[in-house]
């Protein structure tokens, strides 16, 4: 696998984002997409003081990686935020990952998170807040909607593969419990079983607080939390793509796929 750096730019006007990145499906990192005023509100200590008893949606991780049950898919469980916060600080391998829908979090969280201008008017828009200890991994998968993922605290490393790299990644079958995932682990590829991965071309970026990465629809992505992290993402769709994206979201909900 060869990896190139994803371009890092200052935030651009929405029309330019549409023309240069969203329409041609080009990944980009915009630094400072979350302003200092918004970032200043966030710290793990403040979250612990205000919301330690809050029940939030989590996924179990094994050796840090979100894994799917062969029959039931990726299971969601409500756990106290205090349990997640207890995993921060680099002790044991993480076993829980918070992935809560923004709409399910208290009003104070929602008030502090601004929707990026690039998708604020989209008729289909959904958002999740992610809290993960260092060492947490989301295995390679792709989503039907366009996506902006914004770092609020800590850091994450994103490894992206263009849709044209599909064959090198050995996608899962549509009937698997993770039909939008693939078989190769880009961090430890088994090249005897998956030899085409040798020629795969990836793009990489490490996000720091304030950075936002645009992950175009259909782009495969693998994410490693490199420092205890809080982030938020926005998936959106408009126009002719909307029924497909809404259908895929319903399919995932019915099949209990994350
Ligand atoms: O940050 C992660 O661990 C996964 C993020 C992701 O899959 C997404 O934003 O679509």
C-alpha cells in the first residue's frame, strides 16, 4: 500500500467547496474549521463534571477495534459516560466507544456544536458525537452520504481509499453483518490472503482539534484514535442522492449496523 497526504487547506467558501471537493469527490482537511470559541468549551474534565451520569450510546471494542457480531451486527448499548471517561489516560486497551447521535445528547451539547456551513441547509442531515480512548479503531468501511468529521479534543488518524480501490480491499458480501465493510486490515494486511492490497493507494491525515476532514460519499475509511478524542461528524445528502442515502440509513438501522 502506498499512502499520500490529504491536502490541508484553510476553510473555503461553500461554492468553492462544492466545485473543488464535493462534486469531484476529493478528500480534504480544513484546518480551523471549528473556531477557537467553540473549541474552548470542550475538555474531558468539564464533561466529567457536568455529565458523568449521562447514559450514552456505545459500541463494544475488542483490543480497541469496533467489531461486529456475525449474526447481530454492531451492537449499541447505553452506558454511563463515566465508564468511558474512566478509560481515558492510556491504561488498559479500550473496550467501549461512544457514538451518540447529536440529537440524543443534552441541549447544552447541541448548543455548543455548530453545523458546518457546507451542509447546514441539506434536507437530509444526521450527526454523531464520538468519544474514544487512544488506541480505538474503526475498521475500514464506506458510507453512502457525504461526511465532514470535526475534531474537538485529542487526535485521530484517517486512512482513506478512493471507491476505485474497491478490488484491492476485498469488500464484504452484502449478506455479511457489516456489508459496508471490507476484509483487509490496512494496519496489518494479510497479503497472502489479500494480495491485491499490495497495490492499494491510500490517502492519510491526522486531525488535531479544530480540523475537519471531508470524506466523500463511497470513500472507504479506517480511523485510529491516536490521542483520547472527542469529535463530531455530519453526514448529508441532497437531490437525486437523497433517496439512496435515506434508504441505506434505514437498511443499516433495520440490520443494526452501527
Ligand atoms: O472516527 C471514527 O472512529 C469513525 C468515523 C466514521 O466512520 C465516520 O465519520 O464515518
